[in-house]
C-alpha cells in the first residue's frame, strides 16, 4: 500500500496530539487524586466518644471511672 507523504504526516501529527492529550489527562487526574489525598489527610479522624459536629453534646467527653 502506497500512502501519500502528506497523509502520513497528518496521521503522525494526529497520533502525537492524541498522546499529548492522554498525558495531560493522566497528569490532571494524578494531581486531583493527590490533592484529594492531601485534603483527606488534613482532616483529623474523630476520636471515639468525641463529638464530631459543632454542637455541644449532653454527655461528658471524659471517661468516668466505674464505682
């Protein structure tokens, strides 16, 4: 099969653009995942028995010794 040189150049350029777009997509998704992990890491996990909201609870937060 004999292809025209201009057509070969167009196909090569199209493939290069596809590879660049795929790399950009991968870089963007990776940075989004990294940012999400960083945000999740900043949030401190709730200590068991401690309220996680901003309203005061009715129960004391300190452990009371058994009598």
